[in-house]
C-alpha cells in the first residue's frame, strides 16, 4: 500500500506567503496560515511532515511566464533547503478567486491562505494518485 502524501500549497508574495495543506487520500485543500519568511515556511514544512510542495507560478494572462527574479530566487532557495519535490501551478486569477471566496478584500492574511488553497486544489484535481 502506498504511503499517503502530505502536500503544502504556497501562494508566494513579497510580504506574505499563504499556505494550505492537503493529503493524497482526501485530496481536499484547506487554508493553513500565513508566514513572512522562508525560515518560517521551512518550519511549517517540517511541522506538517510535508512530502510535496505546490507553488503558484506567476504567469501573464497570455499564458507566458511572468519573470519575477524574487520569486525565482525564492523557489531555488526553497528547493535547496527543503530537499522536497516542488510542483509549479499556474496561479493566474487565484487571488481574484480568493477575494470572491474570502469575504472582505481588507482581510489580506485570509486572502493569501485561500489563494494557496486554490492553487493546491487545482493541482490535486489534476493528480491521479
């Protein structure tokens, strides 16, 4: 019997990093929390016993990759320091969808967590495990 995998969804932002969790058995993403630094994120990865990280990749509406050197650096550091597989998911409109689901727009912490949950759920919906 295959081990259930624990997933961590990540909505990266320059000020905040929204997080969501799910496992391969239930395949339902739930908002978790918001952190501010890579060190805090690495602590959550350990605490949640994460097996796979799913990160929203910035893209232009045309579908072309949106180049953000800060995001590229973040992903490279996360890959190196976590040692875990990282899956990239198109994050276009995830924040807009989070606003629609999460209530008032001034509730930014909730928005980031909900966006992470949307990113992770879109990945889970495509995974056949």
